[in-house]
C-alpha cells in the first residue's frame, strides 16, 4: 500500500469518536490531501460518555464534550459537513451521495457510522416522553424532564440505564429501574459484581427490579404509567430506554459490503473493497488476542481503530489487536473493566464486595484474562498490563491486599 498523494481525498462518514479520531490522526501522521468529515448530527465530533453522566447532570457544558472544536478542524483543514446524511455509496464511481443532493468524489472512504439506540417495541413506546440516550439532542430533550420530585422509569439495567439512574437519583427524582434479566449488567460481568451494583442503587433509593416483564406504556398523549406483566403499575413522568444499540450498517450493506454484526473488516480495518475502511462501534474486526471476531462499543476501541485506519490509509498498516477496556461512573464510584471474562475458570477477589472498593480478577488455566475493579485505579492500571501479558499469577498474591500488583508483573 503506497502513501496517498496530496491530491487525494479521504471522505469519512460519521463525525463521532472514531470519525473524529481518524481525521485528526490523518493530519498528525502527515496526510496533506483533502479530508471531508460528513455527519448527520449538526454537532462537531463529541465524546458520548458524559451524556449519561456529567452532561445529563448539568455539570459539563456542550463545548467540553467536543473532540474536534470548529477552530481545531479549521486549523487541521478538516472540512466538516454537518447535519447531512450519507445515503449511498457508488463504489464503481468512488462517489458518496449525500441527503442534500451533493455528491462527493473520494479516493478512500472511511465508514465510522457508530450505532443507534435500540427502540422499545411495546404498546405506547412511541409516546413523546419515552426517550433514547445516544446524542446531545437526546440529552437536551431528556433534561427538561429531569426535575426534583419527578418519577423516572428506566428500562434496562445496563451501563447507560444505571448511570442515568445514579444521575436522576442525585437530582432528587424518584427512580425505578426495570431489568428483564435476573440481574443488572448480566451481559458484561459476573453475578457478584451485578449484586454489588444492585445494592449500591437500592441503598441510594432506587427501586430496582430484575426479571421484570413490561406489558405496555399507558397514558395519552404522554405515558403516565408502566403496566407490568404481573398486572401492577408504576407511575412515570418519563421513560428512558437503555436497552442497547444497533450498529449503523445500512450504508455498507447497500454498497454490497459484508455485514455480520457490524461491517466486516480485516485486522487493518479494511473492508473487502480496498478503498473502503470501517472503524468504531459499526465495525466487526478479527481480534488476535482473543482469537475471534469482535464488535466493541467503547471509546478506547473507536479511538484506537481510528488510528489504525489512518495508519493503513497512509501506507503504514498496523494490526489492530487490543485488549478491550471500559469504565462506568455511578454515584461516586468508578467501575473499570479490562479484558473479556467469558470462559474464566476461577475468580479471585481483592477487597470485599460488601464494601465500596474491590477488584475481581478472572483467570483461565492460571492466566489472568480479565478484571473488574471498583474504586481501585492503581490495581486497574497494573491489571491492564497483566491481562495484556496473559500473565500467570498466583491467586493468593492476587487476593492479598498487602501485595502490590506491580510486583506480580513478569520481569521484562
Ligand atoms: C450515553 C453513552 C454513554 C457512554 N459511556 C461510555 C463510557 O463510559 N465508556 C466508554 O468507553 N464508552 C462509552 N460509550 C460508548 C462510546 O461513546 C462509543 O463506543 C463511541 O462513541 C463510538 O464511537 P463511533 O465513532 O464508533 O460512533 P459514534 O460516536 O456513535 O459516531 C457515529 C456518528 O455517525 C453518524 N452517522 C451514522 N450514519 C451516518 C450517515 N449515514 N451519514 C452521516 N452520519 C452518520 C451518527 O449519527 C454519529 O454521529 C457511551 C455511549 C453512550 C451513547
């Protein structure tokens, strides 16, 4: 792959975390050609994590979310086309058709289309006070309802649902969380960590119910009650749907690119079309570390994959091979997770699930494959290194609070 000439145009679809990172990284790595960033939101690229945390609570401004403020984009000569959707790719002509009728020629195209919030398919879910949470616009709509004394019903006990529950509780609202599965965070962690967060939320005053089926949302024109499968009703001033997201793959699909739980890319983030790449929440990549394909939904993934795309576009391909990590803020607690714990055969705990700080380590055949920590940033930092090394560790030392994890790192 040779380095693109200064006359080349790289078009990026999706002005989010991955799109923004790809654009700025292209400049950082010396690309002098034209960069066009197309986004269907009117905002410049911004960070989404604060949406369910500081931005919802009103302690962060909109500007503080920006990854690429307008002045920065201008300086980096990144052309931003906001509030416009990319509707069709003509691969033969290497052209991108936009919703405002414009047609952009490209030499290379990057799909960084992210995902969209899953919508509830229940009677009454189309009422105006049932909200998703994916964008600045969603938070602006939701915020007007987040008032002291109001009742919020949150559907879904995943990260977004629990983070919103924490913010709403702190704002003095009456909060109910309804989770269909037997425990919260069931898809991402072990029962002990789920139980920890269930306790924390209940202690804060949240009415947290698991294994609950919702029959309908009642009220006209807005929802006033949630009808549960057992016939009981919960009063609600609004509903937040935190039930996951779907990758935005339609543009790729329509262009005849392979899609399988995300846009299929190789280890360099290339699709089967040598001129089209994909990165971030929308991309499904082969992960050498885990020996399987993964589609990740995290800032770390969006940023690192954006950099991998930029390197590949500039003729310096690097294999994308990361150990995933993630965080969540709820109340004064920070959960930090590294690795994928699926398939572990032993869990070792440092600290106590009954306190407000612990680390759970997951081992497979004696090697550390993942860790979840709460309130233990130091342990997390070293756990990241140990997991990346697939270190063989002594479980007794892992559990011993007196032993610094640093001392467990194998000698270089
Ligand atoms: C509320 C919330 C909280 C989160 N908290 C955390 C956290 O604490 N930690 C963490 O690691 N991750 C968190 N995440 C996940 C993280 O924000 C995402 O993984 C990351 O934003 C993915 O970046 P992306 O660029 O792939 O997608 P996005 O940031 O979603 O950007 C994609 C952009 O492309 C646009 N787009 C899609 N299709 C088109 C089209 N056809 N034409 C033009 N534009 C298009 C979309 O509208 C969007 O603006 C959170 C996400 C949300 C929503």
